[in-house]
C-alpha cells in the first residue's frame, strides 16, 4: 500500500501515475477536496481530517509515502511519517518551507533508518534524458551556464504565506539550480555576488561562477527585477545544448550558428506532468540514483544555496 499525503492537483497527478503503474494507494488530506477525482483515478480510499487524525487510528504502516501538501507543511508531515515508522518517503521539493526546518528531518531520517527523497522532477524530463545521451556521446560537459530569473511582478500577486515568498529561491528557483549541478557536477569552487532586493525577497539580482568536481566551468545569473526566464546551456566539445524552455532540447553544432530542436520522445511528459511519471516510477521501484536525498539537500543548502543567496 502507498499513501499520498495531500489532495490537491499535484497529489492528484501522483494518483493518476500510481494507477497507471498498477499500485494500490490511498489519499490523505485535510478535507475531502477532489475526493471524486481521486476515486476516479483509482484510490482505494480518500481520508479527510488530516494526517495526524489518520495516524491516531493506527493504520497499517505503508510501504511508501508521497508527500504532496502545500510547502508550509512538507517538513511537519515528513517528521510525523518518520515518527510513525514509514521508511521510504518522496517529498515535494524543496522538502521544507524554511531551511531551518531541514536539520530535524535529516537527523530523524538517520535515527529511523529511513530514506527521504526530494521530488525534483526536472531531473526526469525527456529533454534532460536526451541531453544526457548527447553529453555522454560527446565525452562530457566542458562548461555550462544557467539562469533562474523569477517573474517578481507575477509572483507577488500570488496567494501564499509570507514565509513562502521570503524563501522563494528555495521553493522555486532550486528547480533550475539543482538540475544544472545534477548535469554538470557538484561545485568544487563557487564565487557568488548579489545585489538589490524585493519587498518580499532578498536578494533580487544574482550572479556567480565556479568549477565543478568533474572539471566543468560554470556561470549563472538571475535578475528578478528584469525580464528573463529559466534556462540551462550546456557546452561539450561538439555541441551547445539549450534547455530553454526546459521541456525542450535545442542543439547547436560546432562550426554552425544554426540552432535546431532535437526530436525527443516526450509522450510521458505530455500525458502526465513533465518528469513526474519516471520520477514516481523510480521511487516506487527503488531506483534512487536520479533522486535527490534529504541528506544531499542539506549539503546543497550549505555548499551551494546559501552561498548563492550570500548568506
């Protein structure tokens, strides 16, 4: 049995995937929101009243749990599941709302002998898998750059708690940063610079550069007070690869200025939310090589994310 914690749109996406994969599951939420959709998607049961009330009834411990609540609840829910004895948990990224919540989760995960992974679904995009194949054929990445500009004028109008806005880099921008270093290697040296601020986030302008443990040089930039978009550019000895938008892959050959789209098999990314199917399948089947563990996330905060934020 698998539990899905949360009954919103992201949780429903996981329900559809588990049903497609033929796994028995229930959904646990605070209300009966979307109950009919979950039953239609194959849920054995939809439990309302919240996780704590459900645990108080002493249900049989599930084999695996997917946590897809709002970001403010991610760490709290994960802790409750670990204390209940759950051993395998996939949590929506970044696994917390405020980074100060994470050490408790990491310590408890170790104490309980459990595995907790973060759902960075872009690692599983069809475009990324296709890019990796070209990178391998070319002998590896020599350099890369990425941008994580956020549309501040749109974000500030969203209905989120203050702490979500204040930690928007962790909540949203790490999608890009995580993928860039997943492809190019972990930073061995990293120099970071920041400037300016928003009413709800500091800083607002970012740039930096460094070298990874694979020897690839990299740079990044983002300006939340200017136009822009997410993107990653990867350079090999033979090609420049563009993930911009990240669901698509474009390529430029050595000796040419032409940029063309690479034909990829992205049927799963069209049928389900991009990256979700292969991510969920990997977690359920125990193929964890592409998943970001909670311990790795802690290292990333210390070695990468806090530096980018100039903390």
